[in-house]
C-alpha cells in the first residue's frame, strides 16, 4: 500500500493572506484540479473568522498553536487556541495523525518570491522540496529543523512534517494574480510529486542543493516608550535572500543616519519589512546559506 493516503491543503491560516483562501474556493468548484488517483485530497479553510474580518488572527497567531502541550491545555481558550484544537480533531490527533501530509498556503509582504519552507529532513519532505525546485528553479529552499518551529506549525499536524508554501510580495488582504498563479503551480507540483512517490515513478532527486536556514529575528530599535527609532535601511529593502556583510547598511534612524550590520559574518535576509511582524517591531529574519543533502531517495512501501 502507498505511504500517502490523505493529503490536506490548508489556506487562510493567516486570515488576511487571501491567495490560499481563494485557491481553496476555486478547487472546491473544480476538485479534479487537486485530485490524484493514489490519495485523497482534502481542502480546509483553517481560520474562517479571521478571514471573514480580513485580519491575520483574532487573538493569537494560529500557525504557532500546534505544540502538543498546547493542544492538550484546556486553559488556553483564545479563538486560535480553540481553532487549533478543532484542527487537531479534524486532521489528527497529533500523536497519530489521520492525515499523512499537510500543504499550508501562505503569502508574505516581503520580496521573497517563491519560498518553500520545511522543517524536516525526512527524505519524503526533502524530496518534495527538490522536486518542486527542479520544476521551478527560481524557488528558494528555506529549511529549519528547530524543534520550536517544527512542533508548532500547522504543517506538523501531518504524519510527515509537511510543507509550507510562502510567496510574495503581496499586500495583506489583496489578491495578486501572479502570486495566485504561482501558488497554484507549486501545489500542482507538490501533488504530482506525492502521486509519483506512491506509484514509484519519481525521477532521481538525491544530491545536494543550496538553501537557507533560519538564524534569528532582528528587532528594530525602540525608545523607552516602545516607539520605533529606526527602520530597515533602503539599501536592504526588497533584498531578500541577498548577502548582508559586516558593516553593510542595515538600519536607518528616523533622523536619516545609517546603522551598519554589526554581525561578524555574512548572512542573508528574509521576511524583510514583513508587515505581519510589525506588531512585535521585527524588521527581518537573518539566515545562513547551507547545503541541503538528500541522502536517500524517498520510496513508498
């Protein structure tokens, strides 16, 4: 029997990211688009209340509520806490998930193009990243094996720690046709990959590919009142996945003074000036460039 029997495509985890929401609506009118012969594809709008209000979330970020301890904590009763528990009952339970694989659709206001974010080095997950990039060479691979992320994301609800599609730039609460089309293309490749995996017809994928790994978030400077005193430097704006060397222009004060990057090694930026992170005054994330190795071909059993 194939490994993959149930696949869930989820959208609207952040309610004001409309690409996934409207793709789900379209696919519900034409389910043949996401149907494959060897597994069942489910479509789930995951944060309908936030989506109805065109807000990222109601009480807390839904995509950080899937730690096992939090799912089992009855004292956590915010809207997204409860919605995570609903999704745990629908897709899980997390300890023994009903769904094998989750593909979660996101957008970003940052100039990140097509980013494939995954938190597992399982050959099945790495194989999907390599396969999609083989089809779409411009896609960036964003790998993070930290337990904090892999345990709390919605994608962790699948039997295999799944796949997060993040495409931008697009403003919050807006549909942009090129981002919509690109997201649809990525999902089609993901489903084709799982179909080929089940049928034993995958092309050779083993080897190494260049990718990026999360290092840290950068909080913008504040005064004693918690007000911003500096912003992302214009030389850094829209330069996601580009190198940032020690001393490079990094931030600019409200008075127009340049603050150089104080790190000792070259890093790379992502989620640069992401609007969703401004409530916490996070200006960007820093990454390191890595070599990602797929040591063994994923095989169905």
